[in-house]
């Protein structure tokens, strides 16, 4: 796991605007049950690629799990609008 974090950080160091790196970073945080950090990473990924359905889906599932109903509703609206 530590190696995965190191590789994602290295990827972000080379390209801070990579939505793929931010998404993977969020997936790593989610797997470690650090949900708040995972949400931040997903939001960073969406800044780079706002219509990525995979990121929107992952974010919405995490928001509902964290009982962020307002955020979940907004994310799902974006997802349905695509």
C-alpha cells in the first residue's frame, strides 16, 4: 500500500492536473477508510474532468455512505445530466 501511495504522489508530481491520478488517489484513501480525503481527491479529479461518469459514480456512492445527502443529490444530478 505504501508503494501505491508513493506511485500516485509521483504521478501527481509529474502532472498535477491528471484526473486519473486524483481518482486513483481517492480509491486508495477509500480503501483505507479515509473517506474525507477520498472525497477531496474525487473533487480534484472532477475539476480536471467534470463529466467523467466513473468519478461521479464513485463520489456519489461515498457521499451517500457519509450521509452527505445534499452533496449526493448534486452529484447524481450531474451524473443524470450527462
